[in-house]
């Protein structure tokens, strides 16, 4: 599923993608617009700091895990 397709899940409150070896998302799919999203777990993947711009629009985000 492309990252931008997650926007169709407008009532999603938790997104857990830890341990998948993901390195990043295509620039055209960069921004999530999930207004109900409160928890994001992207830990134990292979992201660099560019992932943060993809999360900028998550105004209700309370917990973000990016460890390892």
C-alpha cells in the first residue's frame, strides 16, 4: 500500500509499522493527512530525518516512536 493511500483511512487512530525495514516513502506520497491519528510507531526501520516532514500535518499526534 503506498503511504498516501493511508489517507483513505481517515478514522485511523494508531499506525504501527515497526520492524518492517522501510527506508522511506516516495516524495509524491510524502504527507499524511490523518486528523484522528494519535499514535505512530515507525521504530526499528531504516528511516533518515526526512521522515519527519511526512508527519508534519498530524496535528493530533500524541505519541511518536522512531527508536533504533
